[in-house]
C-alpha cells in the first residue's frame, strides 16, 4: 500500500477549476510532417556506407524503413529493393552469376542491376516466361565524399541532383576528410535534434577528453538565423560561470584549462581563433553550428568543419555519419590524416560523440517540456515542416498514411 492509498493519508489538495496553462509545447502536433517522419523524410539522398565497402558481394541496409541491397558491378554501385519477388528471400544473400546481374540464392532468379528486371531464371531454363516481366525496385545511387548515397523517393519521381543537397562548400572545393559511420540506437530525429541542440554540449560534454584543456561556457544567449537552406545558431552572449540563487556557483573553468576568451565568437565553440582557414572564412557563416534538410549538421571550427548526417533506418535506429573535413591540399593532407587518425578519430568521433549516442539512445519524447535554449529544436522542426510541406506540394503528392 502506498501512502496515497492509505486511509490515513491527507486528502489531495483541491485543484482550481481552471488548470494553469502548461508552458511550452507538450507534443509534436505543431509539426505534423515532422511528427509523421519517424522513418525519415522521403525525397532525399542519404549516405549509406563507405564506397570501399561495396563490392560484387551484395550487402543489406535499411534506409527510411526500406530494405535495400547495394552491390558494385563494373565500377558502378547499384541499389535494389532487397527482396526477391519470388518468395521474398533477401537478394543480399545471393551473388553474381553473370556480369551486370545479381542472382537470388534460392532458385536463381537473376536480376539486371541497372533496371531491376528479371533477366533469367536459372532453374526454369532459358525459356522462362517471366523473364523481362517481373522486376525489383531500383534506387538512384551516387558516390560522394567516399560514400555511396541512395535516393529514397517520395513516389517514383526523378531525384534532384545530389550536389544541390550537399553542403555547398563540399561541392567544388578541394579537401581531405576522415570519418566514421556507425549504426546507432534511437530515432534519427533525436540524433538530429541532439546535434543542433543549444543546451547540452556545455554540460554533457564537459567531461569529454576532447575538452580537457578547453573550458565550455555555462550558458549562452543564442539566436537562430536562417541563411539559404540552413539555420544557424548565433551566440550573442556567452557566460563562462554563473551564480545560481540559493544553489551555488557553477563553471566549467578549471586551473588546468585555457582561459576563456573575452569576446563572443561564432566559429568554434571554445574560443576565438587568430586565423581562420580561407575557404571556411569565405563561407561567411553567421554561426558555428548550422543544420539543413534532411538532417545535416555542420559545425565550423577555425581550421576544419565537422559534419553529421543522420540517416533514418527505422523508428528506433539510425546511422550516424560523422565526417571531419579540412580544406587543404598537397603535403598538408598528411598532417590532417596524422591528426585525424592520432587524435580526432577517437577523441572527437569516438568518446565525445559517444556521449551524444548515449543520450540519443535514451531520449524519450514527446511528451516534453521545452526550455529557452530549445529554440534550436523548434527552429529545426519549423524548418523541416516548411521545407517538407513545399516538397510535398511540389511533388503533387501526399504523405503515405502512417
Ligand atoms: S526466392 Fe528468390 S529465387 Fe526463389
Ligand atoms: Fe553533443
């Protein structure tokens, strides 16, 4: 018996008839497209895996809830729906019996890679009547940033050019990059919201080794500024310590860390740099963190840019694609690889980002009660709601019933 059940317990307090208004939004009803996008926004390109992973041996992936197999033939990567129309066996379990095709392992139905058409049925002889009449769905494939990208269509529309969806600075500048792709638990929207989240980095990551010598602010005054197809977090005021009435003082400053900068800065999140890489400077980013559809985060530091692509798998899983880019050429690239493999890969893409993975996996919302810094979340939801609404209107199509 709990205290509440006990006959001796005092009666519950009488509530006023008018319930006080709940501050903030409790659910995602204000963003219906976003709310319905548990398995991702369709009509976009998504990075799936490293190009080097895709060979003549088909591999299985799930993107936006769609089961896909990727295979390479004659240097070109192909994506097919990973289900043999005969009895539903995954084609990724099969292999290549003829150039330009993939054969299902069960009865040898053999599909043409570019078109998905049934090209032969090995166990029915050369005269099989189904040949050319049955097909599996194919997906448009491109390779960029050393990765294979697949277009997940809304209906059966032609994909837009992938370059129009990539961060602009990655389309025509020379750069070197390192990165990691991890399957992670948690819905892709939690990963995306975490990436652009104004509030958490200063607190959650205060113990990250990546921040061992650099203090993190205690709190900021932040604005969201749209520019092109991106929204930016712009820091107007940065506070390195604070006195909380009745509770005490809090700061991430420590005697062994560098002193925080005096001025407010908007490239990098730990201090103002003396020199900024010219390619990064030329972008004139209003703020160091920016986000665009369909879930692409860009964090600009003085000498490199970190990107995160949140790739929807299903309601409970996503693929984390983290890429560190240095706009440099020639001998400098060796320095970058040394730095990336020696430190960044495990400090930043490893432990630091592992703290995010932990939170994304255990976030459970809605319901939620947002606070002032969550303007970053609501701005992103507003952006995605608007962009996706435009996309659906442009495609003359309606969302599939969830
Ligand atoms: S299930 Fe694929 S060939 Fe029979
Ligand atoms: Fe984080």
